[in-house]
C-alpha cells in the first residue's frame, strides 16, 4: 500500500541524491543525515511562510492575558488582522518576538480578543502530500549543492523541482475557494502578513 511521504522517506531521497545509503530511522545520525534534516526543515519553513490553504487559518483567535498582552505561539509564521473588520488606525499589528504589538497605539496592550489571519508552520506529518513532494524536491537540490560543494544548479534536479512546484500550485489552486476577502486583498495590495 502506498502512503504519504514520511520524513524518513524525505531524508532518504536527499541522501540518495549524493549516492548515500538509505537509513532505517531518523535517530541514525551522521553529518549527512543531520544536514538533510536541517535543510528539509528549513525548506519546509520557507515554503510554508508563503501561506497556503493548508496552513492558513482565517479566524485565528488572539486572546489577551489578564494584563492585556497577546502572546503568539512559536509556530505562527505570519499574522495580520482582517482590514475589513479592524481599522489600521486603531489596530496596526506586528509581532515583536512572540508578542503582538500595535503600531497604531505603540503598545503591547489589547483590550479585547481579536480575530486574525494566521499562517502556521506545520509539522511534517500535518502537511498534505503535494506540499511534501515540493518541499523534498526543493530541499534535494539545496542538499546536493551543499553536500557536493556545487554552486551551479543541477539541471535534472531543477527540472524536477519546477515540475513539483507546478503540481503544488495547481493542487493548491484547485482546493482554494476564492471569496470576497480574496478580491479585497488583491485590491489593497495582497497579503499583508507580519512576521
């Protein structure tokens, strides 16, 4: 039976690009395995930072603590408030560390719960297959270049990465349902997420 690409499968794909033998588990640490895991995680974070349907929450609740401060979990990559619901003159938010900051009032204080649009960093097991495929292809090229000391992009790897990206974008657009907010976002310059 075929399954989604596991993180072990992904690491073994990276290792095979430099003719290294596959490993049986992720606890087998060698320099190459450690580098493969680091590049895979870095690439996953980079891809996910763009904000896709699978890792974007449109009604992410931001609840202030008893002092009025809002702390955001480490896996929040980008966050913004809906410009149709919140005036930028009243709420112009950014992240400072893991704390929400209001540029409009120059304060960390928020009197009420806010609803935000948040882009989340998901663990490997939570990613859909099309994202895993693209991340592996993108990471494989970087891993090969760093491991072999090559700056020039391997043309075969680049072609595979491009094909994976095209499929990824196609599948993401097929699962995304455009709505009124999408057209407003386009009119006002697109996503204004804060990292």
